[in-house]
């Protein structure tokens, strides 16, 4: 009986450790979009998010600094972390865009080209943090490729070495460990009873 209690205690500790990895995210402040006094550095949301859209001619998702041309007219969406501010801009003739006077906090920046004509071959959305200490987010770039017809679905894999920050992954890992431990307990009981 002591072994069973010890095994379940150990499995509970493992599950708590996995849950702490998921829940130990440091929240970032919500963007503020109030105009404030533009002469005051403390109250003015004067961050800027800038980048370029490139035409990914070979479809490899790697179009920055590869000599591939920029692309004009790509809609870029900006959404504040609290969802209270959302806007679209289109890339200019030289393929660049810029959101000036962005509020401090976390922004999601996404390329939203017409799905019947283009597909995003790079990461479609990027998270950007703007603060007084880091007011400029530069090189938030996107790669788009022309399609020959409507795109039904696109699956983008994370960049190599990207963190696996998925709640369901951690829950599945904890459940798998729990099943392994439970199997070990059953085997110990069978051996002890035989």
C-alpha cells in the first residue's frame, strides 16, 4: 500500500510540474490606445511596427534577404492583445508598411492577402511587443506566393527550434505519464499477489 501511495504522489508531482510549465507565463501589459499628451513621453503611445511583404517566387517561405522582390498591396492586420484596437494597412509600392503611434503592449500582426490569389508562405501571424524601452518593432516581414486558384487549406509548421507552447501537448504528456505509472502499479500488485 505504501508503494501505491508513493507512486501516486510521484505522479501527482509530475502533473503539477507540467501544469506549472503551462501556467508560468508572464503576462505582458495590454496595449493602450489613448491619445494622451503627445509631448509627454510617459503617456504617448508612440511605438511603431514596420515590415515588408515579399513575393516568394519559389515558395520556400524564405524570402527576406534572398533577392526576391517586394510586393505591394498586401493587407496587413494589426490587433491589440485586448482586442480593443484592430486596423488594416496595405503595403506600399515598395512592399513596406508601418503602423505609427502603436500603443504599448502586445500586438498580433498578420498578413491577409486575397486567398484566391495569394498564400502566405512564411508565418502568417507574428506577436510583437511595444514598450517605452522597446518602442520600435522592425523587420516584421511576410512572404506571399501567387496561387493558381482558391486555396483550401495551408498548414505552416513552426520554425525549427521553436518552443512547443501548447496546453494540449502538456496535458497529453501528463496523461501519458500517469498511464505509465498506473501500469507500473498494476504490475507491482500482480507481482506482490503472486
